[in-house]
C-alpha cells in the first residue's frame, strides 16, 4: 500500500503544523480543552507497530550491560533518536561502583572418586554476553558439601533445623522465590554460616541462567544517600556502611539442569513435604548433605565506571516548573529484548509521537521529561543517583513518575500504582485498543480477567519507581503486559524471542498508548487528575487488613482517624476543583489559585514520607509503601508496621505490642500530614 493512513496523517499534521507556526492566535486557540482531545486522538492514531519493532531490533543487536563498551552504542542510539526528533536532550553522568565477573568454576566430586565439571555459561552464548553472575558477589572459593535450603527463608532454615541439618560450613543451593530478593537469600545464608550460595530458577528456559544483583540496597554502594558524581565524595570499600551493603559470601546463579545434578546426589533427611511440588521434587529425595563435595570458585572485579542517564525534555507553557516524568531503564544483562528494551522501544515511540504533536501545534501545560536510566540491573543505580542529586527540586516540582520496565512479557495487562492514580489509569485504558481482542479496548479485557481489575501497590524495589516513590514520595505508576517470562535475565532474552511473545508488536503499541496518554493527561489537565478519595478508600482497606491480622491488643484506631481526615480533605478538594474545571480562559488570580490547588494535590503524597524512615533502612522514607525487611507479616503496605510485627515475635509480649503501636502512630501521623497537605492551611 503506497499511501498508508499514517502517511496521510503525517501530511495532514505537517500542513497543520505550518498553519500553527504562521498564525499565533490559532496557536492559542488550539490550547482549548477541545483541542486537547484532538491531540489525544492524534497521539492514539499515530501508534505504529513497525516503528516499535524496528526500535527494538536496533536496541537488541548486541548485549549492552551497563558500563561496558557496547552499552555506549545503545546510549548513542537513544540520544540520537531524541535529538533527531528535535527534542531538547540532556545526558547526565554518574560514576558508581559496578561489579563484573572474571572467572567462575564449579565441579562435583562424588563418593566413588569421580568428578564432573559443571558448565556455568549458557551454551553457544560464551563471549557474546556476560557469563551468568551475581553482581557484587565477593570473590571466594569453597570446597564443601552441599545442602538444599528451598527458598532460603527463615522458615526454610527452621524446617532444616527440625531435621537436624545445620548449614554452617556448607555450600547452600537455593531456588529463587518471590518473597526474598537474591541479596536477602545470600544474607540469610551467610548469617547461618554457609560458605557460598548457588541459586537456580525454576521454569527458566532450558539452559538459561538468571543473572542478577545481590546488593541489598539501592544506588551506588559508595555513596549511600547522595549522588555519585565525578570527583564527589565516595566511601572506601572497607567502611562499615559499604561493607553492610555488600554480600559477605560468594554466590553464582546456576542452571536448573546443574542444580538437578547436584541435588540428586544429596543424602541425609528427606525433603520436607511443605517444600512443594516443583518440577525437581520428584527427582530429589534428600536435603543433604551427602558424601558429594562441591569445588566452587568465583572471581569478580569491582570497577568505578561512568553511566549515562539520558533525558528528553518538552517544556510546559503554563507550568514549566512542574514535571511529568516517564522513565525506563536502558541497560540490560544481555540483549534485553523484554527486559528492559520493550519499554525503551515504547519510550522512543512516545518521543516520536510527541514530536508529531509538537509539529501540529501542541505544547504541554506542564513539562514532560522522558528518562532513559542506566545501570538499573545493579540496583536502580542510574535513577537512584539522579533522584538523590535532585531530591529538593523533585520534591516540590515533580507531579508524577510513570515507569515502564519490561513492557511486554506476554499476554494480559498489569499495572501497579499509588491509589490516587487508579481512576486515571482505568479511564486511559478505555481509550486504548486491546492488542489481543478485535474491537475491544484494554479496559474491557482487563476488567474481564479473573477477579477483575486488580491494581497492585508499589512496595517492591524491583524497578526505577522505587527511588521516586519510596525515597522522594512522588506518585508513581508501573505498567506491563504479561508476567513471568521464562528468559528473564538470560542470554535468550533476544529480539527473536520477542517475536514469539508479541508476534505483531501490538502489545507494544498498547503499552506505549497507555503510558503516553497517561502522561498527556497529567501534563495537560488544568487540574491534576489525582483522586485522594480513592487513596483514602485503599488506606482504609489496608487498615482493615491490619486490624484483622493484629486481633485484640493493638488498635489501628489512630490510622482510621487520620484516614477520615484525609477523606474529608479530599471531598472538600473535589468541591474546590469543580469550580476550576471547564474554565479555560481565566484571569491571573484564578490561575494562581488553580496552581495552589494543584500543588496541594501534588504534595499530598509527600506527606507519607517520614524524616526518620524505616527502622534499620532510613533511606526508605515512605511509610505506606515500601519494602518490609521480611515477608513473614505478609503485608504489602505499612512496611514499618510489618517490620514491627516480625520483630515483636522475638520480644517480650508487652514490648512487642508497644513497638507495633508506635509504628501505627507513625503511619497515622503520615496520613494526617497528607490530609493537611490537601487542606493546604496551617490554621
Ligand atoms: C551450627 O554449627 C555451627 C558450627 O559448628 C555452630 O557454631 C552453630 O551454633 C550451629 N547452629 C545451630 C543452630 O545449632
Ligand atoms: C578447586 O578448583 C580450583 C579451580 O579450578 C582448583 O584450583 C583447585 O585445585 C580445586 N580444589 C580441589 C580440592 O579440587
Ligand atoms: C504490524 O501489524 C500488522 C497487522 O496486524 C501485521 O501484518 C504486521 O506484520 C505487523 N508488523 C510488525 C513489524 O510486526
């Protein structure tokens, strides 16, 4: 087809762009609300699967691990893309400590004197991608027997203890679970006296091995809490604060096949029944140890390297100092087709479509910033350093942070967000075509899934939203299609694989559509589309779950009282906001009032931040959403309360209850601060 619909559209837009430049009053005119809808429509109509697939192919031609030479090419590609579109482009460098493998070996020595060398690489991928490793694992070696520790949780070690198995002096084999991060698994194993950890992942593609970081915290380990700039202060590796962030014993990831070889040779007590019915269970009988010895060596190199965050900025016309941020990381363990460059392709396509809007006369009301992060895989390093560097400005100017990491992992739409954005998210999905069902919008298929729409909360620390929300208190969203893809962090996360996960790239189109439209509305709506009544309702559900969990003895009443204040403030706000809605041409005084109202909406989330932060992890300031130290409490909200509940089990009853009650009061005060921010008055 020589003249596609999009070519015609592009011609139309060029003509319109010409008129826009020539007639200033027309330019004013198209800022009206009705034209806002027109721009939305242009944005939606300009989504194309072939641009997305070609960006992804270019981004995944070679592996591009942060801090390596090939990653520079990927950086240049993204920079050139933004610049070629005529967007204001900036690159911000940091110089963190990253970690790379030098050598690893693992052999099994059987009772009969025979031995076997296990391959630690992925067949056929040697030299093309970095060997499977755990970033920040120390160098080390061990010649020891092995014990299987299931997921490596406290309860797993308790089960082992009940069987009379003590892992001290052994190499432990752990399978990856959802509850503990890799870093936590290694930390717990080290606490129990293990000398090394081998980790495997079930369900991973055959022969694939899952890489990952084992650093416990976020950002550059040498600059805890401040930015890792060239020539800036860096702690030494020997300092306590740094040592505490880095693992104490070596670890590597291994393939499920290698894990099976080792696990089959174990002797000792039988596997506890509660350890589940995974694929290996039928093949292994015992937790170990046995008579088999493992010989494990690992050598790493820690290096200070330059990393690059790239930004494209579209300045707002009414509130240039209010930021709507869209972010995705660019660095990948290997080729990164799913993780993260399906998201990068979407970001690049949004840039293309926004440039089209600009040419047709659009300028956002607020400033839009497209962010391409580096070194996320090492522990959200690029985004964390940038947030730390800009904490003050972001604190009072950032409206929202919209994250997309692995945009397309398979089928089905998933979203996580802070609750004031729930309604906007649902509204936006009503405007975007469903990639898998002809004639339907994303919202319809999403609502039709088992259990209906289920927006998750952002307590995890598995992508770049963590510093924005959990450190800086910026309302956040995270979007993706599909979950649990089998090539996660392996050499098989390639463009070819993506052509199976999203054969015609329509899921990419859907994610880019939802992501870009969310930002358009957040940047252009005269009144920020934040719904704090919905936040209050969610908090009340959290409070109810907590109350149920705690039973008698502890009262969540302070939280409930604060939630009522928040709901009352939110209701009052709605009344005020109504006055401004539909009113487009307003005088300066009203503009000032509208801005102050928007500021109250923007700042409310900051209320949940607490200067002191979570106990033992003061960098995490958000008391509603953040990572609990342990998952024993099963709470995915109020992390401080969750920690207190876990600790209480190891304290005299009365002290435990007091500690929990104190954390409840802290949450109550945080919610009260959010309510006060919405009220916006001190007296
Ligand atoms: C495990 O063994 C080590 C070394 O023999 C010992 O110090 C430790 O107390 C033991 N742990 C338990 C829970 O028995
Ligand atoms: C363990 O492996 C290392 C590295 O291959 C080797 O140098 C060492 O001799 C081995 N140790 C034993 C006891 O086999
Ligand atoms: C884009 O979508 C069309 C229609 O579904 C399909 O025929 C085409 O192959 C897709 N292009 C790519 C690059 O996937």
